[in-house]
C-alpha cells in the first residue's frame, strides 16, 4: 500500500497535499490489475471516479466501427484518467483505455474526491490546474497533428520528448537549441505505437525516420534517438525557415 500512497503523492492532483488528507484512502483502496492488451475502459463505460496509474503504461484509443483505432495519448505511472468526466453532464468515456504493459491502477470515486476537497481546498486548485493542463495538452496535440508533412510531425514529437526531459532537469528547450551538442531521448513505447500516436502508417514512420537520419537530423539506436540537429528539427515548427517537402 506504500506504493499507492507514493504514486498518489507524485500526481499533479495530490501534489503539495499533506499525506494525512488521503492516507486513509490510499491504505484502504483496492488495486486493479490488468494484463498487456486488456481493455481497462471501454468506450461508452460510465466514469465513476478518477483513475490513477500505479504501475505500467496505458494507451488512450479511439476505435472506428471497422475496428481500426488511433492512439490519442499515452499514460504512465502517476498519470490520471477520468478527471475530465466525473463532474461532467456526459459521464460516458468517449475513448477506450488499453494496457500496453502489465498495469496496476486505483480509483478515487467522485464522492471521495468531494470529501477530500472539503478537507483540503488545495486539492480543488490542483484539480482545476489539471483540467487547464489537459486543455493545453490537447491544443499541443492538435498543433502536432495539423503539421503538413510527416517530418514535421515526427520532429514535433521528438522535440516534445526532449522538452519533457529538459524540464525534469530544470532546463529549457530554447537553451538546448543554442547548444551544438547532440542530445538523446528515448521513445516511451515501440515505434509502432508512436506511429499510431502520430496518426501515420508504421512503414511511413520508419521510412521518414531513415530519411531524417540520412539528412543528419537524428541518429537512431533502437528506441534511443539522438537529436543531432535540434535547430534543423525545429525548422518550420518553432523557427521561421524553409521546410523541405
């Protein structure tokens, strides 16, 4: 149960809260276990609370009637889901959640959230910030998918991974652009999943990545990608420059 409390403390939802506020909940809450490939949530299911990923990785998927799907988002340890639905007038999930690995989750019900908010107004501020961040993340994804070329989509995704890594180190992406040294990032999932996340066929993703390697933009070693020319990757995304079609 200590793992649950530590995971809850690491989430943006419970950040900065006194552990005594939610200690009883994390001690008594059951753990839900899912195997790789298992659906955690099906589209149309009723959202009854906020889920917290204690262990593993989850993909948020949108299926078509023919069975094809697009990966909308990846959720890892400490991520939450359902926060956008529990106080909505429409509480049915509009997407599915699939376990990409062995996954453990816990659920905080709507009623428990309200009780915890009454004990700590900070939780309400965290919740509102979480919703605002969700909106910004969706805007970022729309910006990424609206890029005209495969190269721009891939470049934008790689730079977003680099920015996340730099932020954890207390650094800025703008500073890295001025440095000549190559920096590495690691793809969080397989290239096949990344391709679905970028809404492109797996072969197209691989071909473009090889082309970017030939052009000196990246160097690929399995799931590790060295960003050899960060300014070149940013060309057309953050910099006003010519972009090869």
